[in-house]
């Protein structure tokens, strides 16, 4: 099996060796990021990325990160050029996998309690 191109999530994960403990170094998060960036431009690559995500386990849902039905729905929407809906569906799977990532990314919210 080839390591892939230098900038692909697969290559970064291989080089990193999953030694980092940070969630930001999670291979699945890299796959999501690349899929988001290619939704409008590279359907074959998005399909490959979704296939990879369907092989990875989400302990929060006790199933694949992207189930086969969702993968098929996203690809169907993209083929119909309904990128917005496909993006929303991809984001819903992302939130199921990394529900705290948005809070981590934006920092703690200020509240007047």
C-alpha cells in the first residue's frame, strides 16, 4: 500500500504515526477537512474520503463515522449538484464524531451567570 501524496491525510497520519494525543491530529478530522474542501471540485476524491470515514469507528455512536447510507446520500446530492445539502449532511456526521471540536475551536463562551 502506498503512503499517498505528501499532502494527503493518509500521508500525514503515516508520518505522524498517531503518536500525538491532540484531537486536532486525528486522522478522521483530516479526512473531514479534505472532504469539505473538495465537495464542489472532486467527487471521486470525496467518495474515497467518505469510504475511508466509513471504515473508521465512532465510539460515540458505536458505528462507523460515516455510515453507508449517509455516504450514498452525500454522493447522490453531490451528483445532483446540491452541494449545500451535502455539506450539511457531512457536518452532521462530523458533529456526531467530534461534538466538542467547535467549542474547542472557538474557545470558552462568555456567560454572565
